[in-house]
């Protein structure tokens, strides 16, 4: 009987300790993210690199709906090698240029699906995809849902 009570108290203490540690870690992450200029940035090291990555992100934001826009366009605009752009993107954002561009486009698709009744063709064109099939394939690979199912579950009209 005593061993049973002791083992349950120890188990309770252990779960409380682990839960507290996890909550502390999550609180620290939230604090760090909240006190950064942009939560996508992980660590600023060099001001030149910092400015370059900010300029690249501004360009992506401006050109995200252009289906012809690619890393080569950004490299040409800033006179740097495409590989260098990917090195900076991985360093600061932990993803490649192409992944960041795709995620940005998917966010726009999600917004259109939630807030409008626009056709899939018009959404694909306005979000920088070359076709509906490409948009559906990319959306499903990231979101794990079809466009129609996402729209049905997330409509805000």
C-alpha cells in the first residue's frame, strides 16, 4: 500500500516537473518571438546580410503574385548568386527561397479561400501559380487538405 502511494506521488511530481519545464520553455519562446522585429528572423549577425535579407523579403512580398518570379530574378536584382540567397534564407529563415515563396503564395491562397467565393482559376492566377493543378498540388502537400475542404472548414464570409 505504501509503495503504491509513494509511486503515485512520485509519478505526479515527475509529471508536474516535466509539465512546468515545458511551459517554461514555451513561455521563453513566446517572449523571444514577441520581442523581435519580425518573428521569421532568427538571429541578426551582420548588418549587410541583415539588410540584404530584408530587401529580398520585401521583393518577395512585392512579386509573390508574379508566376514568373524566381530566385534568379532576385539574384539579378541584388547582383548576387542564387546560391548566396539560399544560404542567407536558410541562415535567417531556415528555409530556401523557393519554399519561402511557396509558403507566401499558400498564405494568400488561404486568405482568398476564407474570405471570397472566387473561382479556383482566378485564385491561382492572382496568387502566382501557373495553373489550378499546380496550386492544388502545392496546397495539398503543405496543408494536407484539398482547396474545397479547406474553404468549407474555414469560410469567414
